[in-house]
């Protein structure tokens, strides 16, 4: 990685992080060959995806098993849910409801490679810290529980009972239950999620940070305030019947590839599909969906958009407000443009919102959006002419200071024409990891409602704490100031997913105990507390055999559908435990006198679901509902135009228009993002096919005019200095500058390499999310 400045420099590889010299391969594999970039002119998915899948299957020697898995993934009842994104499963019985990235995830999990006791005996933690993160994960599946031995600097075997006892001793020895924090990644099943939050709350804390704190926290808070639910209201059938789709801050081809089918079919039936993003991504142009055999055979491409608008980073609120202003202007000539009955009977604050828009000039909206008034009116005209509109968004909207305000502005626009609670309408956030939405539904929330806690207390017989717990950023701060002493991570790679990598690592090292429940070796195992455990769990594809037989778990997709997932593959090791079993083991050790029947729950997951059916609204009859071929949709009052807000109506918001233009002329707004050959912090290669990049991760994409103004040549090395909210600076050195089509004044680069630039002070005061799409930087040629 590139080096940090004096405020964060000076660490050694022994701290668990990679050495700091520039590598160009970043956290990916050691770069082989010269880096290059060539414009990508091919359709998204298509033969490029098929070829990539074949290469992965051959490389991992899983040609037969991987191909077989394609016919089980995302199949109701009999199959397993993709461990990748949360895009809904096809509801028409598609035999290959899969994508390139899904196959990569599954094959990565199904590998024959193993990380066993012999591996750990051969390598010290300090030695492993020098390895790339690709090489760490590429060693294969973890096989048995391990504990860190500080005298030898090795992880050594430990029995499950000894591991649970260690966790229990540490948790019982804390002065306060709030000195422990319990992190969750988005892969944890609903059943494991419910047990995990139950354990934390029975222990006495709401310290339940999760990956949503870094991605869609803003969406949940905005939707809760506007319509009384933290979720979108549109489902896949609505996507199939809308007249207009507005897609903001989404890179569909890489982050939710199965969405390409919905986009191309929308254009095919005559719907307008408008992509709003600083970068025109491949998924916003055209595609050939690989399971469409005829199109693949004839190389027939289908468009995935009817309009692309390159908004400046953070300018989405201005664009949406411009569309609303145009709608109200049109209503002055034709009142039927608005849904007057809906506005009168089911909304609150419309008159004030109308006055706000009247005071806002077109010139200011165009300036903040980074678009011409004509372009803003193009988007507005599409909305005006459409009877049924859906607005969808992802992290390009939420990872800004004003992310909550922007998501609420989206709802404002939808309310004007009654585009909620009708077929083919509604807000539709694109969730990332496969069960991140289910995690929140089933209790992973550091700010739980009194209603949830009351029901949990009644059903489970515990006395849950009422004070708010720690989110991701405050967990890091707590580790650094010594108020958090135990970190438990259920999946994920916390040190690389979080902001301010060096400070996050420092915080983890100060813990008395770190516990990582994982399937593969990653950086967070090497950046550990004074005591450290690695607890290996079953993967999504593997058989979960318990006392009463084969078990299935459930997940919730981005559109509130809950369905069953049953792994069929032989586990990677006989020593692996399921996530519910690991949680139950830790809980019993920490709560030896608990009346909660932890062991009984693990014998049969139907028992967990029976309790969930009583504790969670909408889960009544849970065990029966999941036997339906497509599972079930959690009821949402807002979908029925029942708004559980203080007023009992959908609430218009009145946020001021944010100024998203940097205060200094030489400052750029940097967005961090994933490459195509990457999922979260797992990097499969140094290539980014859709952006035309090969053999390179330590890069920054720049506007051509911005490069010229700074004397930066294409492909030359540059230094990037970020200025934090608190005035401190962080930097990376000798990154390669690449010309890219993005708005003047903006830049883009990959996470997790660029997470070092985001300080702990750089989080939204609205959502507490790290500002990963709004990093203020200066870029100059390397000395």
C-alpha cells in the first residue's frame, strides 16, 4: 500500500497490516505484468462473464462441483441462497438464476484448499502479515478452532469447549457488558442473527455494530422517518410493471449483476430507465444476459438504459429536488399531475415543501447537481409522463454527509404523484450483502426500538438493556480509548471494511480479546487483541447436520422476501460448527445460569424459528411460510399506505440544499468503490474488466481536465492527500493516475486500499456512516 503521512506512519508489518511500500496490486495478488487500461466497449455480462466464470472454475479445480452448484443456487426449498448480493431470486422458476460474481463467491467457498494446524505451525502471524490479502484467502478453508500463542507468534489448535470457555471467562470478567461489542457481516442467517442479538442483550448490551452502519444506515433512517419503515416498498413484480426506473449511485453489473435482467427487460417493454451516477458504468449501457441462450448465441445485446446523467458526487439531492420542482411547475398548468387525494389524506408537510421548492432557483439546483437545467428537465419529463415510477439507489447516495436527506428527498418526489403503495411504484434501495437486511430485521440494531425490546423481553424472558449501543465508528473509538475490551466478529473482515485502517487496527490490537468467526483466513485474524480466537464455521453451501437432522436457514433479500437455504455439500472439515452452534456455545459459556435453552435451539432450527415467530412482527407462522416454493414477503404497512410515523402520514422532509462543491479549487471529491473482480474486501484479481483495467489496484481515476490542470500525465504516479473533518491529513503515495469519464472535480479509487484516507471523524452526522463517497483530497504528481 501507499504510505501514510506522519500522523499515521511508523508502523511495522508485525502489527498485522501489510508493509507500506507501493505495490500497484494493492490488497490483491502480487501484480504480474505491466498495468494497463483500455476502454471497455462490450456489453455487461455476456461472454466476458461466461469466460470469467470458466476461468475461476478451472483455477479452483471445481469445474464439476462448481457447475453443479449453478443448478442449486437460488433455487427455492431444495437449494442454497447465493452468499453474494441481496438481489431477489427470480419468481418465474428460472433454472439458472445466477451471475458471474455469485459463481465466484460459491467457488471461492467450495475450494479444496485447507488452512489447517500444519499451516499455522509453519507460519508466524508476523510472517503472514507480509502476505497479500488475496494470498491469505487463497490458502483455502479454515478447518478447526485456533488460539493465538503470544510466546511463539503462532495460532495453535484449541478445542471448541476450551475456546468457548475462554470467551465466557473474558465476558464474565468485564466491569460492564458494554465493554464488549458484537459485529455482524451481511452473511449471517436470520436464525443465527436472532441468537446473536439475544446473547448480546441477555449479557446486557446493545453494542451490535454491523456492515449496514457503513452502507445503508442512511436509507433505513430516512425511510423510517418518511414512511414508518426502514425498508423499500417495491418488489420484483413492481420492477416488472413500472413505467420508469430511476437508478441512483448503483453499479449494477458488479454489485447486483442479476439486476441486469430486470433493467434490460424494462427497456424492452418500453419503460424508461434512467441511470444517475458520476461514472457511466457498463451495466448502465447494454447487456447480454448469460442465461438467455439465444441472445448469447447470436451476440444480441439489449440496452439497460434510456438515459444516463453524470451527476457530481453528492449532487443527487439537487437532481431529485429539481425533478420535484419541475413536477410542481407542471402542476400549476395541469393540477392532475399531482395525486391530490393522496397528498391531502395521507401526507404531512406538502405545503411547506412546495414553498421550499419555490424558493430554490434552477441555477442553484443545476450548480449543485453538476448538470445543465436542460438535463435536469429531461429526467423530470420522464417522471412526469410516467404513471408508475420506482426510484432505486445504493451507496452512491448514502455514503455522504447528507445521505439521509437525499433518501428522504427521493420519497418526497415519489409522494407528489402517489408513487408508493401502488403496483409498479415505490422506493427501492439496493442492499448489498446477501442477508444484511435480514440482520436488521432480526435484531442486529444498536438503536433498538422499545417495541422490539418489549416483545423480546416477553417472548424470551430476558431483561434487555434500553440504552443505545455502539455502531461501527463508535466501536473503533471505544477500542482506541479502552472502553471496548472484547471484539466478536461474526463474519466479514472488519479491519479492511472499516474506515481509517491504521487506527482501526490499533484499536483491535488494544482489545483484551478478539474473536473472529470465519470461513477463510483474512487480515482481521492477523490484527488481533492480546488474546485471539479464530472460530471456523460452515459455509452457505455446506450440509448443516444437527441432532434432529439436516438443517436449513433463512435469509431476507433486498425486497423483503424471506426464503429457505439448505447447503448440500460435505463440510470442509469435520471440526466445523454452524454459526448458531458457535453462538450458542459462546452464550452458554458466558451465561452459565441462563434459562435460554441454547443447546436445545441448535438441535433443531425450527425451534429458533418458532421463537422468532412470536418475537418478530410479520414472522407469524414462520416454519410454515418458508415451506412455500418462493418463501414469503414480510408485510410492510407502508406498502398498504399505512404509515407508522408520529403523524400517521407519509412525512415530507424540508432539508436545506447541501453545498457539495469543495471549498478549495484544488480539492477533489474522491469516491471509494469496488473493482469488478472483487466482493466487499475479497479480491479475486487485480483486473477490473468493465473499467478496462488490468494488473492494477493502486490507482485513481481522474477527469482529463483535472489531470491537465495539475500537470498529471496518463499512467503517471501521483500522491493523494485527504483532509479530514478534524483537519488531520492522511495520504497514499505513488498511485497510478488513469483518465476516466467522470465529472470535473471528482475522483474515484478502490476500497479497501483507499480506506486509509477516511478518518474516524469523517462520518455523517445524519447517519453516522463513514463518508466513503465523499473524501476531500488533493492529487499531485509524486515527488
